[in-house]
C-alpha cells in the first residue's frame, strides 16, 4: 500500500507552491514594490528633472505600480481557500489521516511535529477566512474599521507561516538525511507502508 496517495501528494505540492507564492507576494509588497520606498524614489527622481510632485501624488503612482502584483495575492488566496476545502475532504482518506493516528505511541519529537501540523492547518484556515473577509468586507456588511482590525490579525498570523515554512523544509531535509531516509521522495513517489 502507498504511504501517500496521488491525491494527497498533488494536494501537498500544489499547497506548498501556493503558500510560497503567497509569501512571495507579501515579500514584494514589503520590499521592491513598497509604496513608501517607491513614492520617495518617484519624488526624488522627478524633482531632479525639475518636475514638482507632492508626496500624496507619488503615493498614488507607487500604489498603482504595486496593484497588478497584489492582484496575485487575491487570486492565489482563492486557490488557497480551495486547497483548505480539498484538505478537509482528504481527512476521509487514509493518507489524510495517516499522521494523526496513534499520536500517543509516537516519540515526543514526532508528537510535537504532528501537533505543529495541526496548529499550522488552523493558521492557514484562519488566513483563508480572514483574507476573504478583508477582501469582501463591503459585501459582508463590515465597517472599514472592522476590516482593518481583521487585516491586523491576518498580518500577525502570517508570522506563524514565516516560522513554519523554513522550519518544515529544513526539518524534512534533516529527517531524510538521518533517521527517516526517503521521507521526501515518499512525498514525491508515494512511498510504501
Ligand atoms: C518545498 C519544500 C517542501 C518539502 C520538501 C516538503 C516535504 C514534506 C514531507 C516529506 C512531508 C511528510 C512529513 C511527514 O511524514 O510527517 C510533508 C508534510 C507536510 N507539509 Fe511539506 N514540504 C515542503 C513544503 C511545504 C510548504 C511550503 C508547506 C506549507 C505550509 C507544507 C505543508 C505541509 C504539511 C501541512 C504537511 C503535513 C501533511 C499531513 O497532514 O500529514 N510543506 N512535507
Ligand atoms: C498563507 C496565506 C496568506 C498569507 C501569508 C497572507 C499574508 C498577508 C499579509 C502579510 C498581509 C498584509 C500586507 C501589508 O499590509 O503589508 C495581507 C493582506 C491581505 N491579504 Fe493576505 N495572506 C494570505 C492569504 C490570503 C487570502 C486567502 C486572502 C483572500 C483571498 C488574502 C487577502 C488579503 C487582503 C485583501 C489583504 C489586505 C490588502 C490591503 O490592505 O490592501 N490573503 N496578507
């Protein structure tokens, strides 16, 4: 019997790609496409050419440059929401339950890893629900203030992913190189129980 069904492996890798891409959009928003940095560049460079522009005008331009990139945050966000539903459906399959049976018999380390997965699933579900709430706040009848508070929480929870993702990737690589040989290729070829 296969350890990971094709269904589960497809879910894992599409999910990994979408989470990494979402983190990529946040990275761009906070660095190369930051409206704060870019509006300063716009003011400086235009002033050098003798064109007067206010900070407010430069901010509008910088945000317009960022907008097409940020659309991807929303598109990938819909993808993530679909993946959350797909993961819930996977709970009814053997691969989807595999890591969460007989937790009591596991070593302390494995217990911590698996509890970590459950926590991160909670965070990801929260990101999907809160992200949709911010995006559709008007339709949902929420005030701008409420949407702003939800955004603060959404941004705070993002830190959990920032910690989990590198820890997870380093963790499976170390496991593969030590006492769990083949753990990564199992997630590629399905492995054997
Ligand atoms: C790109 C490099 C990645 C590699 C090589 C990798 C590899 C693996 C492997 C080998 C497992 C099985 C571990 C086990 O048996 O306990 C696993 C599980 C898991 N991975 Fe990844 N992963 C990667 C990226 C990601 C990313 C970006 C996420 C996003 C949050 C993620 C989320 C998960 C989750 C939640 C599980 C637990 C699956 C379950 O419910 O049983 N992985 N990963
Ligand atoms: C892993 C999943 C996600 C991560 C890591 C993430 C991260 C973030 C972060 C850090 C911000 C704040 C950006 C800033 O103000 O500097 C943000 C804002 C936002 N996110 Fe997400 N997000 C995720 C999923 C989603 C989903 C599923 C949606 C909905 C489709 C969504 C919609 C939004 C919206 C509408 C904003 C507010 C943007 C604005 O103020 O203009 N996000 N996200």
